[in-house]
C-alpha cells in the first residue's frame, strides 16, 4: 500500500513541478506577459516555498524535489514577466 501512495505522490509532484512550463513556453513564443498575474505568481511561490519547508521538516524527498523544481519554474515565469513587461502593452497584472 505504501508503494501506491509513493506513485500517487510522484504523479502529483510531476504535475505540479511542470504546471507552469506551458506558461513559460507561451511567454517565450509570444513575448507577451499581458495576461499573467504577478500577484498569483508571488502567492504560488510563497505557498510552494512553505510546502518545501514542510517537506524538509518531514524529510520527504518527493516533496522537496517537487517544490524545488516548482519554485524554479515559478522563478522563471516571474523573471520572464519582468523581462517582457516593457515590450508589450498591459504588463503583468497585479
């Protein structure tokens, strides 16, 4: 039964880790961040960081890895938001 929950946790972690990859692809393709909410990105980053701390406390490698990768993808979107916000009208909304 423990193996089943590890598979469920790994699947959930994979979906979460790469959840922002389509947004990154779209931003890189269009150079547009006009429909991206900067507030949502910061809120998601804070939540992910808190999950990372919880994973470290629990010594849960799946949770730690998933949240480190998720924070990396979120940081990438935030960086792209600042990079492209001056290139198109309607920069990242708050």
